[in-house]
C-alpha cells in the first residue's frame, strides 16, 4: 500500500510550536491548497483544500523560526487519522504527517532555509 501526499500550499496561520513532556518539539501547520478547473458552464472554478500538517523535532523548530502566515511551502508526507472523545462523542480528523518540507518563499539575507530542512 502507498500512503503519500505532496502539496504546494500556503500557511493560513502562523506555525504553532509546542513541546511534548519529554521535550520533543512538535509544530502544527495549517495549510491551504487549491485546484482550478473549468465547470460545466466553462467558467473557472476553484476547489480549496485545508489540512493540518504536523512536523517533529528540528523541522518543527525551523518552521517556527522561518515561516509565518502566508508562507508558501512544498510538503511531502503521509495522511494519518487522529481520534478522540469529546463530550461523550467520538471524533476523528485526517491530518498530514509531514516528512519533508521546502520553503518556497524567498528568504531574508543572512538566513539559509533555501533547501530542504532536515533533522
């Protein structure tokens, strides 16, 4: 089986960094991507996708340092399901576990995240 997703997307919010009790950095990115196509009336239509992506360790800290709302990124990863119970009801959400990220925006002089950020 193959579970792989590639997206070029913009951040809809600033990165959210937190740490696990063991001290590992984890960052959530709220991503937006779109697809433009012709509708039956031959008019352009836009299909928007919003998804949360999660990064860990050094990648998480780098994202918080270099990205902000509106930043353009290329992400590669896999889809995961997260489930929990709230007010007696089971809930679940599909998220992206980001394994690689590239910052697509030009960066300010003196910074270096022009290539893929590793651990």
